[in-house]
């Protein structure tokens, strides 16, 4: 991702416009890497996010809310001590490096007006947020480094030193001849874009490659193959690249990315007017998606463990039931022994008798226990018959319960695979805890967002304006079907596979178009989302029933019809309202 020195230049310029002379209102620390500064300016409060996250290091204002811990971390308390209240005097970048300094004017009861600065080092895994005083003495850092042998320890009381980045040249501080001389000193076998990254500040590999393309040079071209004219073109395009502001873009691909500049020959670029706004939207989506996947993955792992156990249990019960189906054979053997008592004496290992149950009257051989008498051998078979008969009835009931549990968890697995919201996942987790599939020691407060109730359904609008409602988990499905839907509304569900409940409002009648779109929605939120032909059952809500004691989301229905839907064609889906 291209949060390079060029992006830092653009974001600092935008933040200066928004935040200069703003007053500090409150400071929060939602996680161990991130602080959020609430700054008041001209009747508006801005939330400035500064994150030293190893993967998602960033700085920008945000429109989104974050869950804060009940007890603020120590670094947050220290920031409040020194920066509440204060005023933003300046936001500046150290040359073209990813080092941003926010200078605050504060008031000390003993010293009067003083200067404190937050230094944000945006350096991937080594990112940090450091509070220093006007003499550049470290007051504290969000990530301390107490290693005395480290070339740059970060601890309270030590003098702050800039990271060792000064070996690179600032393109804004060198002349054209000096820059070209540096390019000519690149090792002969170095691809030109790598040479630019190694020599000049502010350039990411993507940015250096873009400079090459704008100069009409393949980024992989070796330095030894570069002409003097091409070196001059490189320098001119590099200088223009840094000094001329361009609209930032979001590259819409399988792995979205953002850049502070347009890219040459890259499709699907969405331009933004503000890099600050783009970065906020990008990271909010990225982090939210990661949290959803992480939470869903953890739940799926636990559910898979239960599913493996249930499938094994189901197979054992089916085998037991199959063996119990031979119960009538044991009864027949006993009766044939009684009919042939005169042939049997104690000590016999078997008896051959006519099978009176066989229309052809064939003879069969019946095994005997030589230690038992004739009647006792008959009773032995009758006991086996009674045991198998009782086992068959019990096993049938147990198998039915096992199958219902398996189907329930398979339904939950589909919901987890398609979940895109933390609140929906929280409801699924609570449901699994209630059903006994997950144990937890965490309280609701500790779980934060995961246990806040989601809306009872999602609302869509068909092309003709008809309201369509969708449940995203079993709790929502039950609420939607039995509390929200009216008796004459149309209820839809993918046929014989896990999926969401869908309600098509029937207040103004139901058009074929609306029914088709509602069916497509039911198919899309089912196990067969990627199939072009999914049968969907539909009936009036009054024909849908929940059996007593059934698992959440399980229903029975009758008086239904079936329609085929194609969920792979997204244009067939209704428009989401909320």
C-alpha cells in the first residue's frame, strides 16, 4: 500500500488546513497501537486518528466511531495529562520522510506556556507515536524500546533522535545536475525503479515505478541501459511528480489499494477530492473486513470441531440402526427353534430346520450355544430380538436429534461465511453460547461490539418499490418471520439448503418482478450463492410454523410454490435500503 512520503506530503497539507489552531477536547486510545485526538475548530469537532499499527499504520481524520476501553491505557492518560488542554500550532513533515510532527501549545502551572510535540513515525512494523517536550526529551511513547544496546532506544527521559533516514536525498533539495549525477552512480545491474527508491526520499516502489512510466521508461530497465536523455526525463518527471498535486485514487481490484496520485495504465481507478477522506474510508473498510474475517474464522473453527463430532456420531448411529433392522431375524430364529425342539439336544452347535416364513420352504441352519438347552437357545434369540427392537426405536430418536443439530450448525456455517458485520457475528456467537456449542468467560463489556444487538433485519427495495426484508442470522430469521412479517406477506427460502429467511411485503399486492428479485436475494444469501439455478420456495407467512423445541431459525412450511433464481447476476438483486 502506498502510504509513502508523497502521500505524507498530501495528508499533512490537508490536515494543516483542517486542524491548525484547533483546541484539544479529549484523547482516547481504542487499542494498544492507536490514539484518537478530538480537536475542536470553528464549531466543528475533528477526530484525528494516529495509528502505529504494524500492518495499518496511518494518520487521518475520521467520521467513524471507535469502541474505547473503560480504563484508559497508561499512554492515553499521559497524553491527557500533557495535552488537555492544548492548541495545535503546526503539523509538519520531516523533509520527504514518513515522519510527521504535530506541535501543540500547552500550559504548565509551573512553566507557563510550553511546547509539546507528538512525533509520528510511519514506518510499517517499526511505527511509533512519541511525545516529546520542547527540548526534544521523550516523555513517553506508545511503543517503548528499553534495549540499551539498540542504536535508538525509546524511553522516557532520553533525548529523542530521528530515525536513521538521512542517507537518502531530498529531491526538493538537489539540483538537476546533482540528481542526474546520483542516477549515473547507480550500480549497473540495478533496475532503475529500485535505484530511485534507494537514493531519493519519499518514494515507495509503486511511486518510483510510476515516475519511470511517466518518463516513458520500463521500471525494470537496468541502469546500464539508460541514456542521458532518459536520465534527464526521469529527473523532470520525478520533480513534477512530487511538486504537482493530483487527485488521490482508489484502485478497485481484488486487493484494493490507494495512492496519492494517478497511476499510468492501471484500470478501475476511483478518484477522490481528498486524500484524508480516501484514507479514512480505505482503512475503515480494510480493518472492519479483517475483524469480521478474524471473528468469523474463530467461530468457524469451533463449529467445524462440533460438525466433525456430529458427523462421526451420525455415522455410528446409522450403522447401529442398520444392525437393528435385523431384529425380526432374531425373532424368526427363536420361533423356528421352538418349532424344532424335538431335534435339538444340549451340546448341539446348530440345527437345520425348514423356514416356514419362506414361501419356498427352504431349509436354513441356525447356530446354537452348546452350553444351553433347546428352550434356552430360543430365549437367547428372543432376548436379542427385544434388545435390537428397543435399540432401533431409541437410535431413531437419537439419530433424528443428531441430524437436526448437524443441519443447524451447517446453517450457522453458511451465515458465518456470508457475514459482513460484527454485530451480526456477535448475535451468532451469543446464539451458539446459548445453545451450548461455545463456552466463554468473557463479559458483554469485554466483548464490546461483538455483543451489541444488530438491527432485526436488513431492508431492500424491489424495482417497483416493494419492501423486501432479509434476516442475516437465526435470531434475525426468527424475529423477521414470526414478529415482523404479517400473515399475508410472502416468505421465501432456498429449497432444502441453509439460507436466510426473506419477507416480501404484500400490502400493495405482489408483482412477478418483485417476487423474482426477492427469490434472487434468498438464493444469494444461501449455501448455493454461486450457482446459476437455485430453487426457492415461497408461501404466505401464515403457512410457516416453528416446531416446539426447534433450534433457532428452523421452521416448517406448506402450501408453497417454487421459483428458480440466479444469484450470480447481481443486477437481479433488489437495492439495499439500510
